[in-house]
C-alpha cells in the first residue's frame, strides 16, 4: 500500500476513536460529531502531492 493511503487510514481510525470516546464519556456529541465528519472528509478528499 502507498504511504499516503496508510496515513489516511490511520487518521480516519483515530478520528473514529475520538468520536467513540466522546460518546462513551458522554462529552458533547452534538459538537464532536460534526467536527469528526468534517475532519474525515478533509482527510479523505484533500489532494495529496505526488512524488516525482
């Protein structure tokens, strides 16, 4: 696998863990959920530079 794909997968996994922890500890899910969704969209759809 490409390194950029691994970094994206790791970042998305960490963001999901953050949401699960926020839900488990009942910490402002209404605020955390949209931020996590936006962050995942940015991670997945942000263009990456190709090495030449």
